[in-house]
């Protein structure tokens, strides 16, 4: 895939000190009464692929905060692999919340950010008005099982070729990368070519963070979060929650619906034309559901359990 050249750092950031030693980049967009803090995916991606939010969320109605997690392109990038853990990132989110002075706000997380949002809510939900878990299931084992199921739909010779390169750890071979790109174009973002902000984000991916926690790529998960599993704890999330997934996602839609039956005050939205970045390849469905959820919570309407769509 073609990767866009890095742009200069966006204007007017607010840097938040975390762990008493590092600075992470945030930027406020809008001035409306409904406030969201956005957690990007990866781990090690950037806020850049969220730029489409500016097209869909009116600045008069919404305030949202971009935030690049520690190690990501616009934030400090310490050379210390011990920092790249789920627990430390959860505590980082709490420090960012406090640094921005947020209370009774909506925490939004996509992919790894959704996983991080679940972790944050399980410990700090008293600060939240609502939670949005976008394109993330409740365990890495379920994720790995499903992405291998998706890959299994490819021609048998292509699957065997990918497995051969993975067994030899030769993941940069052009033949392997071409097959990986095919899968990404089906299940990560279905717009071809990928939108420029998505390309730019991947061009800025922080490999040390991603490789430590996830592994070499979306289909080879060997990092330190590979055993993460929160199915047994979902019932403890009591704040209104929106669970969003794409029909062509790298996450199993049925898993997201099951999460909706376990989180007491939750709603499930399925983007029928969407994949892992449904905010780009099915934006009408994605943002209609997001804005409807936010409006209902603001108006005090009950958010139904049982995975109602």
C-alpha cells in the first residue's frame, strides 16, 4: 500500500505529563456540551485516522479530544519496553483525564483503544457518563480465532503460503505482504485506496509499542496482551455503553452482540458495509448510531441490554 508522507505536527496541542516523566499529546476540537476522549488503536497508532470525526460531529454540539498515547508519533517515545503494558496504559488514561479536567465524559475507544476503554471503565467508571467500544471484542483469544477463520476463507494455497512465511518469521517478503494487504483491504478498511489520514496513521505506527503488545501484524498475535480476557467482568460495566462493529470486521459480530447481552446498559450497532475502520467505510451507519446513542444518554433515555440494535 502507498503510505503518505508525514505531515507537520498539528497546531495548538496540550501536552499532559504522565508517570511524572513523559509528555503525551492531546488536542481539543469543538466547544459543544457533549465531551468525548478518543482512544486510538494499535497499540502504537495515532489519532490521525479519527480526523473524519470533524466531518460528522458538529463543533457546536460536541467537544472531543484527540490523544496520542505514550510511544506514539506525536507523544514522547521512550526506549523502554517495560512501559508497554495494558495496566500502565490504563493508568495513563486516568492521568490524561485528570490533566484535561474531564468529569462525566464519554470515553471512546477503537480496536486496542476499545480494549483500553473496557479496562478503564472496569476501574474508573465513576468518571464516565458513557463508554463507546468500537470494533473490539472481549478477549484476544476470540479475536485470534476469528481472524484465522477469516483467513481460512482465502484460497488454500494462499493460506499455506502465509503460514509458511510466518513459520520462518519472514514476514517482510513481498509475497507475504501482498497477501496480508488483501486481507487488510477486506477486513481493516474496505476503501481502496485507503483514505489519506488512514495511510498517514499507518505511516506513523510506533513499531516498538505494537510489536511488544500485539506482535508482527494483525494476524500474528504474540505480544504481551495475547492472554487478555474480560468476558467474565463485562457485567461490572454499569455506565451506558455503545458497542459498534462492522459486518466485515476483523472482530466477530456475534461476539459484539454477546457483549451487549452481558453489559447491563448497552446497545449494539452493526455497520453492514463496514470493516475494522467502519468510521471510514460505513460512516453514515457508524456516526448515526454514535450520535443517536449520545443523544439518548444526554436525554436520560434508558439504554437497553440484550444487544438491542
